[in-house]
């Protein structure tokens, strides 16, 4: 078995399952601050409006910030805000514009386009089971809560996403305050507050809705529960996926099919980021700007090209793949990993990623024939949760235009 080598790896002890110390631990580890996440078992202590997790078999209770407990009213408000274009500076874009339910809340593009037409640097990540993600972006180990991460698309200026800034955020908030719909929903979600329509509560509500996006009813989950039967090719693909030949499970072996997981019972939290050999510009190990991984924040050469491994749940519908959307199909991704990296033979990014000196030693040549590759792809498609992709509780509450 190969070692778990990573170019960037944090392992944090979480005493008493209280993740509020995460920010301080990360600061001590030399990667900046970030809001900590404390744990509240909301299944045992529901917030106002009552919230009960409906979780698939084997799924732990998610970690929830103590200052933003789950509630039906909060999730309902967040759902409306998530789908409301009035939340953007120019009123043209909603969170859902880049996070489409039928694509597992991705958008199908290599990179996303913000409300002003500017493109983001990286592809939109899917939101299924985002409640279990301890880090929330491709390569920022300091963003540790959905609430803190939500500030990025709302207020970022380079690139512009939702387009909120000091000159328009009061106006946008007033748009919401003028609507009886939101007057009622903010009051219900944040009872007892004199002026509940504020940005802090906007962010809390959207984060609550995102935490409700639980996916765990795929054919694979039904197979594990004894309620579905795999085809021979799906079964062979699963055995390859979890076996030592293909070794996919090293980075995608959790119940969420990734290698970063946090929940209400977490005691030790691991935050690995990996270099997979996608680039090796000029043989120097370099990745193209502005997609250079954790290196962009740490400035440490060893962090060049270090990105988070995404969950593979619903991976069938989340193409294109990788942080920059540069691989279009599952078959292409499997070819890339089987080759032990990508060799770009011409152009400004030319270089043999298979020889990247910072590449994880988990990424090495895998001798797979055409049938074995097809088997693994067939297995990956069993991770699609069609109920999640059509769940009316996660869809737009507004009439179709």
C-alpha cells in the first residue's frame, strides 16, 4: 500500500468535538485565520422552528455552528435567497445561477461567469453534502465555515461574482426589506431580533440551506443497503475502485467519497491537499497563474499545485472536471489518473505533469485496460443520486419565468 504523502497536510485534534478552536489551530499551523466551527447536535437539540436531520444510513450528524443552529424557517429563507437574483448587485444573478440542481449544484462550465461578466478563476464546486466539508474551496485551508465562505461570492471584487460592494450593499438589502415575503421570512427565521434583515442573517440563512443539501440515495447506497443489484461491470468497477490496483479509495474512500470530512463527532480533523500532476510547466513543477493551489496563500514552494480532492458523489453530472475544468469527461479523468499525470506537449503550459516533483506519490502509473477503465466509469455513475437532483425541497421556490 502506498503512503499518504501530501504536499500540504494538516491534522488537527478536536477536543470534545468542539471545532471552535479550528481557527486558532490553523493560525498556529501557519495558514492564516478563518472562522472556527463549533458543533451542535441539532438532531438532539433542534433550534426554533424545529429541525430534524433526515440522514442516509451511516451518515453522521453534520457539524453546525453554535451561533447558527438549523431551523425550518432558516432553511426556507436560505432557499429563497439562494434562488433570488435580487441578491446580486445588478439584480441579474443568484447563487443558483452557478449552482444548478440538475448538475448537483455545479454549472457545467470550466469556469463560472459573475454578474458583471467577469469569469472566475476556477470551476464551481458541487454542493451535495457540503455540510461535511471542513474546507469549502479548491485551495483555501483557512475558509472553514459556510458562513465565512459565503462572503467570497457575495463581496469579492476580483473576480466579481455577485457584485456586492460598499456602494450598493445597502440598496440590495433594501430590495429585500421592501418585500413582504422577506419581511415575514426573516422575522420567522430570526425571531426576537428587532431588525432581522441584515447581511449577517442573509449569510446565515443561505449557509443553513446549503447544509440541508444532503445526498446519499444513489444506486451505490442502495446496493450497500441490499436494495439494489450491481451489474457485473459496476461490481468489477467497485472492486477496482476500492482495491489496491486502481487505489481510488486513498483520496475518495470516505462515506462522502473524498478525503476531508467533518461532522458532529469529529475528534481529529485531517485537511489534505494534493498535487496530482495536472501541470509541470517547463519541468519546474509550476502551475499556471492564477491557479497555483495552496501556494497562492502560503507562498511556500512546496504548496504549488496543491488542491482539495472533491467528493465523487454525483460526479456523473458535474463535468467538466478538475479545478480549472480542463478535463471534459469521466473517461478523460480516468485516463489522466491512470497515466500518473498529464503530459502537455506544446503551448505556454507545456510540461510533463507525470514528472512533477511535487506530485503526490499516490498518483502513479496504473496499468488498466479498456475494460477496466469502463468498469470504473460504470461504478462512478452508480454514485448519482437522482432524488437529490430533483428534490423539490432543494429547487427554486419561485415560479418559472
